C-alpha cells in the first residue's frame, strides 16, 4: 500500500502517512471535503484566519494560554519559547509554515487539527502574489490530502503549462486520477513520469532535492503500477 498523496510505502495498519501525513484509506475523499469552505472565504477573512492560525501554530498547541489577542499585553515570560515572529515572516514563509503544519499534524495522527489548518494553508497560498512550481505542488498535495482531486489536477495542469515535463505535474496527476478512480489515466501519468524522470532529475531543480524522498517513493510506485499493467495485459 502506498500513500495516495506522496507515494510513500505504508504498512497495512497505517491510518496516516508517516511522510506527508495524508489520511490513508476510505473516507479521505468524503470526510474532509464536507466541512471545508473551499473558495468561500474572501481575501480579508483569509488574512484574518492566517493570523489566527499562525498565532495558534506558534503556541505549539499548549492551549489557549497567553496568546495575546489584545495586542501585546501578555508578559513575554508567559509566551511560548518557540513562538515565531510573525512580523519577520514573508507571506511565502507563512504559507510554507502552514503547509508543513498540516503535514506534521497528520503524521502525528491529529486529523482534527490538520483539518482546522488545511483551509488556512490554502488561503495563505491563495494570497501570494505569485506561485512557483513548488508552491503549486504544495497546494496540490493539500488538495489531495483534503480529498479534492479536481483542484489538484488544476495545479498539475498549471505546472505543466509552465514546465511541460516537470515531474511534480505527473505526480499530482497520477494521485488525483487515482482518487477519481481513473486508473487508465493514472497509469498514463505514471508512465509519463518514468519517461521524463531521468532527464528531469539531471536538471537538479532545487524543488527536486527538497522532495527527493517523495520522488524516490513515487518512482517505486510508478514502476509497480506500469509493470503490473504490462504483465497482466488487461
Ligand atoms: Zn504521504
Ligand atoms: Zn516543496
């Protein structure tokens, strides 16, 4: 069994991917989507939510405690040691932080917390003035984690328009089509990945080294998926 989001090999009893934190097995397509206000929140609401989320994230989940919603009256000694300095973070860093937060919460088996942060992470990305390929991959993985394959496919298409043979596009596409139970389409994406893999990885794109484990895991799954097809001949 492999993770539907990142492709990591999972044990048969795993409820969450240890790599990216995606939920495993049934329910990932329906459970999350129902409660998520996709595209509903406006930019202003999104900004507010992001600030709240970052304060919450910075609190390290030690409870409501001393996070000062009143604007800095809490004594510094009461604040968590690892509280991030939000004012020093770029919007890109905030988005990445929320993305990592969602993935980590899943790994830790805290789906409720992850579900709470997932729309905020997507909002943080939606507010960025420009999205590079890596940001679009993160958005796509968040979409897949939230059980929204159509949104992940849209990110894959945009990546492909920017860099026609970028491996992240094939990865998102294969996972999304699997979620949509389009196994023929998924197999095509797996094949495309393998076709372009060697040439792409020699390009040494920074996002490839950042996600090297995801790429290696996906390679294994793509090989298995395409080999199975050849031997069964179905
Ligand atoms: Zn995963
Ligand atoms: Zn990345």
